[in-house]
C-alpha cells in the first residue's frame, strides 16, 4: 500500500472524473489526504472523505495565497474540523513569497499578514490537537523563525514538563539541507512529490532525500499539479505517487517495498490513522 499525503481531488479539475480516480486509488491500495486551500475546497475535502468508505481523509485550512480572497474565520474552520472524524490535519497553511509586492513597505505588510494568518491557524491546530500540513515557498527561513518564536515554544511547554507537541509536515519540500535539518530538529516530517524530478537552482533534492532519515519522510503527489515525468503530459493523480517511492528508493538505495512500508507507517503515525 502507498499513502499520498497531499492530493487535491477536491479541486474542480477533478469534477468530471473524480469517482473514477478514487476507484483507481482503492483498486491500487493507495490511501490519500485531500488538502483544502480555502473554505470551499476544505469543505469539499471533508465531503469526499465522508462519502468514501476507507482510505480517504481531509485536511482543512486557508492557504497564504488565498489571503486576499477570504478572511479567515476561526470558528467556521473549527466547526468544519469537528464535524468529521476524517479531518486529520490543518492545512495547507504557511508562507508563500513567490508572487510578492515590489515596494519595501508593501512587502513587509504582505509578509506580516501571512504570518498573522499562519499563527491563527497554528492556534487552531493546537486547540484541536491536529497536525499541520505546511506550505512553504521561498520562505523557509521565515517559517523556521516563526516556529521557533518564544511564544510558540512556550505554548509547547506550557503543560509543565511534558511539551505540547506541534506536529506536522513541510509539504513539497524545496529547501536546502541546512533548512531541512532545522525542521527535522523541530520534529517535523518532510514531504516529497514530483518536484524532485525538476532542476531548481540552489537545491539538491538528492542530498536532502539521502540525508533525511526515512522515518521522517512522507510521499505525496500534490495532484493535479507536478505530474512525474514518467507519466508524460497526463494530469497528476494519487496512484502516480509510486514514482516518488521509486525515486527515493534509488537515491537511498533501499527497496521500493521498504520505502512504501515506512512512508505509510509515517503517514499513519503523524495523522493518527
Ligand atoms: Zn497543495
């Protein structure tokens, strides 16, 4: 069995063939989490999970790129989370500096707004005791800074000797090994998808994958995006997560079966499945 920890079958891109793709996942024993980026896609992820018999779960959250389209309503998301036992995470939430304003003052405000939203959503995850699926694009150092702020560290230890755990995964990891080490030290998992087949300046996926312990790796597709090259120009779907497993197996020189088994165990552990 394989576990695609980051899919978007909840997106309109799949409205015509969603049932067929889900059947295909079940036939191939691929479990998955559909991840929301705003209220509507979060609600849809929950609906799909509730309609499915087994192996399909939901994550809900407001993505940083959606900040101009939707105001985050804490109670509304909280109610959605507690409406279904199949909601297994808060996500995808985080920081995204890809499209950014050009002036200095606007840039500072843009980053500040994303961080305020993220802190509210981290609070929600805390309150519900759910792990977090982080989206982080061109913002790894800022995310590390935010996650190590005294206010969050205090929250983690406020129960006395037993630290409150803030669990999660940095999905679609595109940082350096130096940054990866910091996330691993904080206890997070790293999620890898079809982006590992691309060449990105300054990033060595091979190095990060080789050095990251298998016990801290999750696999994902981020479908409909990032189709692995082995599937040509097809739209990405959860069963293609096998190519990520194969690539990690080659880099780590470990069998496909072992990668499949351990990453599935990791997903089940993190998301309490
Ligand atoms: Zn995504």
